[in-house]
């Protein structure tokens, strides 16, 4: 039976799929913190293999590549974080590492947009990170590449440039926690479901953007992402 609603139900958030007119519906967005050693150091923490931690963004924070993101409110330190994104296609709970990749639909290039000043205040005061991380339009995501087309990328360049000036340049083989490990660990706490995206963490070189900046980035084998920072809302 189809439910009826007292207001119009929200639209299903989605991301593009490379080579397809159909889109991938987004259920949840998980993000891994501090998953490259050099980035952990630049954020003032020890990159030893402490267990990974996660934070989330709302599904409708996704933005297609090629779009514009207005400079968000309540910040004066708006940062980029280029990331490898994993799209979950098969549900699973307590997934063993050796089976983790069976749950992947595909991969994409994403940017974990961050209000760094609000994140810093949250860290200092022991408050949640949401206002620093989970704001509107904070999860740009380029078209997904299916496993059938792209395989399971475990090495390759990951980079980001602002106005063609390269700011982040690393290799996804430098992930402290690999994709199978991240999926397995996340699934110990949450039943992963089709439509979940996992942003796997950013390498060193994060920094600020201003209105008018053109941001580009990529991961070898997964294409590129581009967005423009618009005037403040
Ligand atoms: Mn991040």
C-alpha cells in the first residue's frame, strides 16, 4: 500500500552515473575523518592507526559536478577536501573485510565541503560537527563509475586545484584505512544499505575558497569534478 502524506514528500536525492541516463539514489552520506597521515598531521593530530571515526551529512547535501555552490553562511573559512567516494549497492551488517567489496556499486570523485571555523569551534567545545560539515550543498559528487566499468580502484592520483593551482596531490593508496576496512568497520555500527555513500577522507593540502573560485579535482580512473563558488547566500 502506498502511503499518503500530509505534505509533498521530499525529492529523492541522487547522483549521476557515468554513461547512464539513470541516477543513483542517495540514502545516507557517511564520511571518514583523518584517513591520510599527512592530513591528520596538518590538522594537529597523530596519524597512528587509531580506529577510524565517522560523521554524516544529509543525503540532499549532494551537488552534481559542474554546478555552483554559493559561499555558505556563518563562515569565513570555507574549505575543500577532495575525496574518493564509495557507493553502496548491496545491504550488509557486520560485513567481513573479505566480502566488503561485494557491497560496492561504484566509485566517484567527491568534495567534503567544510566550514572549518565552525568545525574548529565544535572540536574546542566538544559539540557535534554538524554545523561545520553537514550544511546545505556540502557534498559535491561527480558521476559514479560502476565496478563493472572502473573495477575497485586501490591506487592512483587524487588531486584538487583552485583556479588551476594544485592544492592537494596524493595517491589513494595512502589511505590509512582501506575501502574494504572502512566498509567492514562502518557496518559493525550501522546496517549499510543501497544508496549509502561513503566519503573516505581527504589527503593533505586542505585550504580556503572564496566566491568566484573554480575548483577542479579528480581521481585516476574516475574522471574529474568541477564546481564554482558563488556569491554568499
Ligand atoms: Mn573529509
